C-alpha cells in the first residue's frame, strides 16, 4: 500500500465508490478502506431516476442494464382507506432513458459499484477498519487503519469520509445534528411470492399509508420474486411499549388491509430487521483536508427513496471539488465544501416533501386542484432537487392547508450551518447521543 496516495476514502458504499471512481478517472491515486467484506447486506433498495446521470459518469449503466434488477418506471401511493393514486410515471414527465431505473438488491449493487471503482484504478481494501483520522492542527493529513498486523498510518492530501451512519468524523468532531422534526424508525422483512403488478407497473414502488396515519409501508419488488416490505412510523409508536420486532410488524400488517391482501399467498424468507433515530445532518460538509459524503454527512428518511441518490450526488460533487482543489493546490474547507450550500438546499426540498406527507399531504388533492403541477411533483419524486424550478409547488400546496396549519419548520434551508444548531434547539450532543 503506497504510504501517501492523493486521496484516501473511508467506506466502500455507494458514496465512497462514487467519489473514488471519479477521482481515479482524473488520474489521482486513490485508496479506499472498507471495514466489511462485500457483498454485505444493506437496506435502501429503490433507485430514483436522477441517479442515472451519476451512474453514467461512473460507467455503470451497461452493468445495470445487463443485471437481473427489476425495472422501475413509477411510484404509486395508497391512502389510509386503500384508495390508489394514479401512478407517477417518470417517462410521462421526462421521456428519456433516465426515466427507467431499478429496484436493486444492495448487496449486489454495492459490490458492483466497488468493483467498478477497482476497474478505474482505485485500490480498494476490504476488511480493514479505519480507527482514526489524523490531523496536523486543523488539517486532516491521513487515516489510521487497524489490520491483523496492528495499526498503520496512511497519509494523503485529502480524506473523504464515506463511513456511513457510523460517521467517523461526525463523532470525532461532534458535528451531528438530529432532525428536530423527523424522529422515525422502521421494521422490515423480505417475502417471496407476494403480489406484484404486471407490465410497466411490475417494478413500481408502493407507499402504503396505515389506516390511522401512524405510519406507512414501503413495498418494493425485487428480482427472484422477492419483495422488501417495511413499516415506518414514529419512534415512540414503533419501539416504546411494544414487544418483539416480529410482533410489532405483524400487528401493523393486520391493521393495513392493503398490505395484508398483497402478502396473503406469500412466504416470509428472512428474519426481521429494524433501525431507528436515523434523520440527521452534519453542521459542516468539509474542513481543511477532509470532506463528508453520503450517510457520513446526512440521512433524511426512506420515504421517496432518496438515500442512494444523495449518496451518489454528494460523492460526485465532492470528487469534482477535490479534483479542482488539488489542481490549484487548495484543499481548504471552502474549496472542498463549496458544493455544500446547494446540496443542502436540495436535501431541504426533499425533506419538505417528506414532512408534508407526514403532516397529511394528499397527492390526490393537490393533483385535482392543480393538475398543472403533476410534472413538478414528479420532478421532486424523481430526485430533480437541485433546481429552483420545483419550488413552484409549495404555495399551491400551502393553499390547501386547513385553518391553523402552517408549513413544516425549515431546518438548514441553504443558510449557514451554524443556524441549523439554533433551529434544532441545540441538538448536538457528545458522540451523537440522542435525548
């Protein structure tokens, strides 16, 4: 292992693989360190169309076209009373190849991404834990890894933290801010032989609301006749005063006929998984010699399946800033994080759509009163978040509010990061602890 590559990347998930591939494409020497060995399980299986443009730059599209992954053409919402919305077909809004995307098994997809990075010249090391980021004053100078032979220091011009929700630098520098509004959890499992539609609806993501609006189910068809089905709800509701994850899951299924009917003839093929307290952001996107991407910077919510897009996009933007910075001998926080404000604005647009749904937003009602906005809403759903053109949806949406209801509280909103601390009521705690 060279002692001083240009860039070291912590984590080999979609964000880390994206950044390292794009850096290597520009002739930089890149070493990536992943603590696990791929393929490994991960949740977050549904891609949205705007991932296409980053995947194209990575040279991944031919591999995805040749894969067994289910084609996804739309998303559809099912209300608490079982009424189906009209499908939001991506192609109808944007007739381009990007409007057909995939439902992926993440163990396979992430492995493809990491191997693709290797093909472009990235030295990717698996089963190696990064235990610390090294600093000279306030500038990151490398990482410390632990192997079977002990610890070793790897120096580099830039450190990219793509360590996922473990957030190595977030914890080291106490940067994590928990979302003051979103406080959800999820329980999920996998089924074989559950109902799926046909034709171009076969791969649609379904968002199924529970009858009392306490939560919603994701319903994602995967290849080999498998389905990923999970319940999302408020943390206290799903995890406090309940028994096992299995019992909670089936209690929620029994309360939701739209799910119950679809799995009536299916067989469960795995155990139960759970995650909680997952909505957060970092107060900084970069510092001198370091940058955060993917879940190491932020995670929003599984609603609308934005996770992989935000990982790919942040990896792309960070890589471009690093390439420019190294060319100009500038690895300052301002240079490495120049993409942060615009990226935060995009995340805030998706966050607002998430908060509106949890507050009772009805796609059907908005479409009936403002049919001209269908394309704009679809733009948001496909992940076209980094443009002001989609902001035209908010005022008509607010016009439908019942008396007394106000817009969801903003959080980052493209303002200086320090304001986020104040808006979240000082929710930065040691080591990311949650009250």
